[in-house]
């Protein structure tokens, strides 16, 4: 359980009602959360507040102050996003149900103890997988908040084909990851036009993997088709590892 340092400011009656305890700033909340959620940012916390998922108290001068309950609530929200790929609407409904004393139902974990990634091959294909992936999509505002960019930047990424909505609308979990990485690379001066070659290479790799798996997916035997999805996932992972190793090798040769 996350604990607020005892040196925090005492709760003020003008800042809002709640259980006894200490109140801390948004910066302290960030520090408390980052051990478990290293990618969390102040912008993300503010976005969750704007969406009504957490309601920090305010001092008379307008500063946000968070209680232990607020921090625990934020941690629960971030876990549901990270581990179960739940959209904020579903998370809000579950938190409201918990507040009413009701039991909630979350996606079943895999055999390894992790929730099924709705964008992984084993989840995306098939009716259940498609429904789960569609439910896990986020809207445009959530994607902007996750990547910490403005609408103009997202529009530019779309124009270069780096980012795109899923069929039926919304952005899936992998697209959110792509957005974050493109934003991080942008901070080093790499613009979307520089990243087109990476996107083209990824498309070629995906096409090669699909060629290998296609005969298995067309097989009449259900077990063979199931094996195709597992093979697709394994090949995708190997492809990513090979790409990383090739880049590291190329950099090593050039820098030495």
C-alpha cells in the first residue's frame, strides 16, 4: 500500500472533506507512484482529474492536495490501465461500484499471471479477442494525454502514417505505445519524416510474419489455427528482438 510521508501538510478543513490524514502536493504524488509506474507524469495525473477519476482537494490559493485515499485510487486506476487495458469509462464505472460496496469483475489473467494484452495475436483474433480489443481502445483525448502532445503533433503523425485509428474508431494499446515512443524520439530532434523508414520496415516485417503464418490460419483443424496465433506471437517477438540487436550491432560498429 502506498503511504504518504508523515511530514506532509496537515489536512485543512478549507481544502475539502475526508478522512483524517495528511495532504501532499502533486509532485509528491508523482514520487510515490513512480516506483511502480515509472512512466506516470504530472500531465497524466491532471488528465485523470479532468476526467473526474480523482478529486484532489484545493487550498485557498488553488493548489492541489492529495490524500492517502487519492493516491491509492490513482494507483488502482493506473494498474487497471496497465494490467487490464481498461478504458477510463470502464475504470470509472468499476471505481463507482467499489464505492457503493459492490464487487467488480476484471478480465481474467493469463496462465502467467498477467492480463491478456488485447493487441496480442492470441487476443486480437476471434470474436472474444475482437470484443476485448475494441473495449480496450482509448479516445483521442486520452491518447494526447498519454503521449503528452498537442493535437497538431498527433495530426502530423497521422499524416505520415505513424499513428492511425483502429477499425471502428479509437486507438488500441499498441498505438498508445507508438505515440509515446514517437513523442520521446521527438524530444531528441527526430521528426515524423525521419521515422517513416522505421514504419516502412515494420510493415515489411509484419508482412513477412503473416506470410509464414497464413497457411496455418487457413487450416481446417481448430488446433492448427490456434497454433497459428501462438506462432504469430512468437515470430513477432523474435522479429522485435532481431531488430533491436541489429540496431545495437550497427551502432556498435559505427561508434567504435
